[in-house]
C-alpha cells in the first residue's frame, strides 16, 4: 500500500481522548483495589483499619471515575460529531448498517469507519451502561458502608439512635447506632453490593472482548484505532462509510 492511497482524518477530539484514558486508568485501578477488598483475608489483611482504608481508596478512585463519566455523558451532547451519542447509540437503519459491516468482514474486504464501527457502537453502549451501573451502585455503597458523600449523611441519619448526632458515627462501629435500623439498612444495601460485584465481573469480560475486537479491527481493517486515541486522527486506505453522516 503506497502513501498516496492513505488519507488522514481528524476524528476524536481532546476531551473524548482524555475521557478514554482517565476511564481506562480508573477502571483498572478500581478492579485491582476491588480484588484486594475481596481477597484481603487470603493475603493477610485482617485489621478493621486496613479494611476501611482499602475501601476508602476504592471510593476516592471511584469519585474520579464517576466525575469523568459524568463529563463524558454531557460531552456526548456537545462534543464533535464523532463524540456525540447520536453517532454511537443505534437508531433507525442500524440493523442494515450492522449487517453490511458483518458481510464486509466475511468477504475479506471490511468497511472502514471514521467513528466507531457498528460492532464498536454496540460495545460502547454496553460499556457505558455498565459504567453507569457501577457509578450509581458504588456511590450508594460508599454511603451505606463508610458514610461517604453524596448519600452518607442521609444513611447515617437513618441508622443513628435517638439523640445521637449522625456525624459522630464511624464505619463498622455500632456505637450510637440503632440495631433495628442498621439491620434494615443492611437489607437495603445488599442488592446494590451484589449488582456492583457481578457487573464488575461482566465489565471485566466485556473489556477483554473489547480489546480483542480492537486488535482484530486494527489488523484486518487498519486505521490506527489505538493510535487515534492518542493523536485524535485515523489514517484510512478507503473512503469511510460514515464520511458524510
């Protein structure tokens, strides 16, 4: 393939690229710290102080993750055309676009896209739904477990015994806590914890599939998908299917 056959296109704007790498870093750290929380006893972490400290680290990283996610959700309405949800979320006619793309892969002459290819669009939607689920359930558990914002003050007020200042309550300390209210809070928070845990496992699987799909597309379709998340530009060998969208 000669240089003359290649054409460079500006695709991803700076905020989109920044979101991608901040999200990648925070999700990786959250998974690692989350595994540490799950297997803490197996590696010899038994003290309550250490347990709380690990959870607080997880929460603080989670705040960065959630803020970054919120910014991306907003940017999907005001960013450049490739960052917008209208170019990502499947809509009318998507089935035909998806079928055409799959057929092109099978034929050995895959279509090229400036933005996400049809399978990539589905992956992004699934990832974003999982990320939002993790953000919401994580914030709820941060409030119920260690009384962290934005819901911590509300949950502390719910379980505080009569006459006790909710701000004086400490994580995993039953001093000043109404036992019946604490039990009720435990029943409330349990489903959020289960959803958070199993969505994390599903997210890990989807991330691995996403990486595998990117590698496949990079090899078979070209375009520099990985480098584009650094430079913002793709270099394609044929006219992209979404050039005039």
